[in-house]
C-alpha cells in the first residue's frame, strides 16, 4: 500500500486532486473536506493514501487526516460499501458525527447521507458499532480538546453553521480548525462563534 504522497498540488476540484512528486502527477480521489483544505495550486501538500486495486483499475484515495483514512478503511469492511460510497459518506458527514450516530444507532442521521437508505443505515450500525469503538479519537494537531467530551456538541454546531449558509464541507473544515484550540467545556455557541471567525 502507498502510505502517503507529498508534493506540489497541481490542481484540485471537488473530490479530486492532482499531486506532483518526482515528476509524476498522481490523480487522487479525496473527501470534500480534505480536498478543500489542501490549499491552492502550487502549494506543498501531503495526503495519507489508500490504493484500491482491481483487475482493470488502480485508484488512489487521499486523506488529510489519519482518522478519515481509518474510517474509510473501516467502511470498506462493511458489506455492499465500496470506495466510492465510503468516500461519499466521508464527504457528507463529519467523522465524529458519523461515529456518534453509529454508536447511538441513529438511523435518521445516517439515512440523510446521500446513497444511504434505511437498510444501509441499519447495516452500518450493525457491522460497525462494535468496531468503531476502537477507532482512535480525532486528534487535533495542536489540540487540547477531549473529543469524547466535546463531540456531543459537534452535531449542533454543524447544524448551526449549515443554517448560516455554510456547506457541509465548510462547516467540517471550520470546526476541525476550531478543535485545534478548543477547550472541552466550550458550549455550542462558542464553537460556532469561533468557526465564524475562520476566513
């Protein structure tokens, strides 16, 4: 498996990035949140990767954070979930919110994800509930927040940002930045206020 790729960002579009390293441009499929946080063309970037091998195709998937990649790999272990659907899930919901929905058996949240119906939501809960407990908590690069304490407020914070005109990807990216400096006792209002400060 290719563990990661590091180089110059040639170009990016929703769900795709081209990263050049050693004179070779790699086409990498990414979740929307990862793609939007890569920067501009010409910037240095680094993506953790997963190489999906089929008889007639090699597809490289990339993730800004280890938690996204680990959840992606975990999703691939669910019956009837392939890379494209796993990527769609990661593009539609924050990993912490997904984890909470699975642990709480919240079919409504999971069913709201594009491509996931009631039966698929039930399957995700049944097949992931025990395994997802072992998924490492989201770790902020310079963070002090304990996600176990703060994650119940993330869903409300995302909803608030969506009502203010943010896209799902923008809300996720802003809250990821906020979590780097958040305290465990920050209320939803504080999380949203800090997210709104981000450009």
